[in-house]
C-alpha cells in the first residue's frame, strides 16, 4: 500500500508530465499563430519587460516548475516568501482580500508593477525556467513599443497579442490540477510556495 507521501510524489510526477506535454502543444500553436500575424511582434530575447508584471499561474504549472527546477526554487524561496508578503501588504493597504480573484487582480497587478518588483526567476534579463515557464508567460506578446512594458511612468503595453492557446489553456491546466488533487490559480510567488509544500 503506497504511503500518502508516495501518492503525492506520483501525483506530482504525473502532473509534471501532463503540463510539459501541454506546453509543447501550446508552443506549436503560438508559433503557428505568430507566423500568420501581420507585422509580427515587438518582443525580443532579453527584453523581459513583462517579467516585471505580476504573473498568474495554475497550481499544476507551479508544481511542474518545482519538480523540474527544485534547486533553483530552493535557492529563491526567500525571494518568493518576500514577494508573497509584499502581495499581502498591497492587498491589505487597499482593503482587498489577499487571494487573487477576477475582482482583485487588476488592483494588485497595478500596484505590484508600480512598486517595481520583478520575477524571481529572471536573471540578467533572461528567464531561468524558460522551457517550463507558465502559460501566461509563453503566450504573452506585444506589438507596441517595448518601453510600454518596462516603465510604469510611461504606461502599460497597449497592443497585446493574445494567442488562442491562453483562452483554453488555463481551463485545461486547472483540469490537470484537479485530476491530481490541486486545482487553483494564484500569483506566481504564492503558487510556487504552495507547490513547494507539496514537493
Ligand atoms: S517565469 Fe520566466 S518568463 Fe515568466 S515572468 Fe518569470 S522570468 Fe519572466
């Protein structure tokens, strides 16, 4: 009879396999859609303006990241804890519940960006978990001036390309999580800390 810990490990491994297979499909769909896009996008390697915005992810994706990069996640745990507390403080200052919901998301995201946070996985302008970055990152592209993604004083990107994959991807990833006992959506730092506890 497998122990509870062994069952969790198996569920996490299965979740990882499913998310990674899904990421391959998403990338293929995004490639096809961007190839057929008039005028292309202005995103370039090393730009990373979007990595300074609040990233939202599903529990299944966070588990995949933790299982795929355990040493990197361990190394950044203090940063994720600090960012999780910063989010709580932003919510408290605005009288909002700390959970990320459709109602709280815009207010939390705006203040997060204005405070100048950046993703703990970003190093020297590059994503250190690029192959397994969340769907919110792998489907975010803009056609507007990259400066709009970088500088809160200038404003947010105005011409965001939203690949079809994003529209159905969150629902699919929540189903993956549900099959393995953990289906939720949270800000990336919160989701990573949650997944680390299951690891
Ligand atoms: S996971 Fe990677 S791509 Fe996504 S915000 Fe973080 S550094 Fe950027």
